[in-house]
């Protein structure tokens, strides 16, 4: 997965990322469609913003936590939240104080929709069967009604005498 980044509190506000980001765009947050690193990650002199495979970024984040346990909150935000995100964060300030939502579930969001979506084919086939049955019932009822009203037929059964 190439859409991974890690942000750590080493940023020294060099503002190189602000210079290379296109005007009017959120800083380096657009979805990645190529394996090239975003411009902000390539010009960051401190390594506060990095880019790469998620597994390698998790290794890097874990090694930074192990190397400086007093430098960071002991959490990699985005590792497990909503099943794991493509942005990973390390911080020396608790994430709730930074405005991050910390009350999110760890279960991946597609798990919630999977319950409903896996029933969709059965529901569609069921409704198709019900509506087909109603169509054929109505059609047959109309044919019988038409036969009852034909001259020479018994009005109770619709059959010819």
C-alpha cells in the first residue's frame, strides 16, 4: 500500500512543504496514484514527514518509539483506528489534545457494510420471485375474468357450457 505517511513531532517549521504544495490544495493529503513520494515528504529535511509502504512505516514508527520512549506518546495513531489508516502519526502530545478523534473503533469500516451487502443478492432474488409471482397471479386472474365475461361461458367458473 503506497498511500502511507508518517508524521512525527520533529517538524521544525522549515515551510518547505508549504512551498512545494500546489496552491489551494491541502498539504500533501491528496490520494497517491503513483509510487513517487509527495513533494512535502521529499523536501522535509528532518524526516518528520515520510512516505512509503505501510509495513515499513510501522517498523520505522516502532523503532522511533523504542529509541525514544520519553519523546512520544506510546501510540501510533492510525495503526489500528478504524482497522488501520493510510496515515500514521507519532506525537509528543496526546492525540485528543491535538484534535484527533480518539473514540473511534478499531474494527475496519467495511466490516459494518459487509453484513448488509452480503444479503443483497438474496434480497434481490427474493423480491424478484415475489414480484414475478404477483405478475403471473394478476395475469391469470385477468384471463379468468375475461373468460367469465365472454358470451356462452358459465359466469361462476368462466368455462364454456
